[in-house]
């Protein structure tokens, strides 16, 4: 049954309204490339309302995702809260929210319950995200649209990319994923309308769809008590999951930190970077095992292999932006999954659906979601 009171309704509604405002502010800033409070020529009310082109589809996906969990939990008579939205607006460079979550306040007793509640959110959100992407890619404005955002490009005509990207220091572009590549190749009628990678954030439906896929993919990582962790746990059971999950977690951290500390760094950089990175790895891995010696050995082994690979393959690197998320998993969310009272396997239909859901992770995730020159 729902776990809500008048006070909690006020909190949920207030957080939702705040998040609507912050995502609308962020959407306008990304669309116009300017801030409401910083720099010259700040944005105003007109641009704020245009931010709804981002906030409505983006929050729509997040809301459908969370209510997928909520409604399924209610069907199982599980005590559950309404979604808590997390507003976050930094003035420029943020997306207006850190996402949303629900709290389950009563134990789940079967793998089926974990599976159904865990998979309902990402599947529902993914369907809506596909709709957002389809609309965004089938309603692309003419190439000249970019001149309304960057009038300084107009002097170069539609060949502006040959001139304006020569000095890219500090520029950010969105990465890509298999779904984006599919839409660009098979859905867009006029390829000339596909925006340059450095301008994608000015297209609110594309940005909303991209971030929706990213949030969905992060939730589907099959570790701990993320949605993907619930799904994989339900598919393979307690013993096998808790053997596989720490391996997946170490691989995730390994990719994330690859190239962060390099044999090509200066001695001064290594003297600072090595101890800090080893300390980070030790803290991040500290809940995988209760033996501090094993944790230290694991941290040193990861560093040594990364260091060696970069020495033989200069320029090899992962995406260090994932390290913060890895830290949250290791220290807050947890790598392992709790047991259930009844370990009955899932039906064949649910098993197929579970592996398909984990496939969504592969087609939705970008190895490098944000590229900073």
C-alpha cells in the first residue's frame, strides 16, 4: 500500500514543482547557450518558457520511469513512497535535476517481486524516451536554425564547421550511442539537418532524449540495487549474482579510471596523482571485502594493469566522469544484493524480458557521454 501522508504529499509536490522550474531553467540555458544570471545578455522570461521544450519531455521520461516502479509495487501491496525529485540548478552547465527515486519501505520476498518492480521503471521510461527521440529526429529544424543561437556563425554560411571549431578548448559535446546512430541513419529524412556534435545540446528534444537514455542506462547497470542489479539478481539468483556483481563493478571502475594516471605524466603529477588515485580506489572498493589487505591489493592491481596498458597503448583512456557514479555505487548504493525468502526461478517469459532489458543498456549507453575538448 502507499506510504504517504499530508506532509509527505507536500514534500513530493514541492520537490516536483522545484524540479520543473530548475529543468526549465537548465533547458533554456542549453538551448540558447546563455545563462539567466551570469555573463552579458542574460536570458529572460521568453527564453524560460522555451525551456519547457526540454523540461517537459525529460521530466516526462523520469516520471513515467518512477511511476512504473510505484504502480508495480502497489500491485504487489508493497509499502512505497511517491517519487522524490531532486532539483539541481547551478546557473549554467547543469541539467536541472539529479533524477528521482522512490523508497520501498517493506521487504520483498521473491525474485519475481524484485524483477517486476525493478524492470517496470526502465522499460516504461525507455518507451517514452524512444517517442521523444523519434519526435526530435523527425522534427529537426533547417540547418540555418543554428544561426539563431550563434549569429556569429552566419558569416561562414553552412560551412561554419570548417572555421568555428579550430580552437575547441573547453568546448563540450554530447557523445553518442547505438540508438542515436540508428535514428540518424534510418529515421532522419534530410541528413543535412542533423546538428553538429558540438551543437546538439541546442536541440531540446534531442538533449532530453539523450539524457533520458543515459539515465535509463545508468539504472540498468547490473550491479547492487540499481534496477539492473535487481533484474540480473532475479535472473541468476543470490549466489551467482553476488559473485558476478563485484567483478562487473571492478571492470566498471577499471574502464572509468583508465588513463587517469599515466606513465607519461610528469614526476610531480605522479607524486600527487598516484596516492590520491590509490586512496580513491581503496575507499571505493572497501565494501567489496571486509579484509583491508585484500582491498589494498585489489586497488594496486587495478592501478598496475591500467598503468601498464597505457604504457603500451599511449592515448588509451576510459571516461573518468563515471568515477563519481562508481564511488556512489561502492559507498552508498552497494555492490551486492540482499537475499530473498523464496528463491524460485523466473518464468521463461520474464527471463527473456530481463535479458532484453539488459540489452537496452547496451544500445542506450554512451561510453563517453560528455566530451570536453
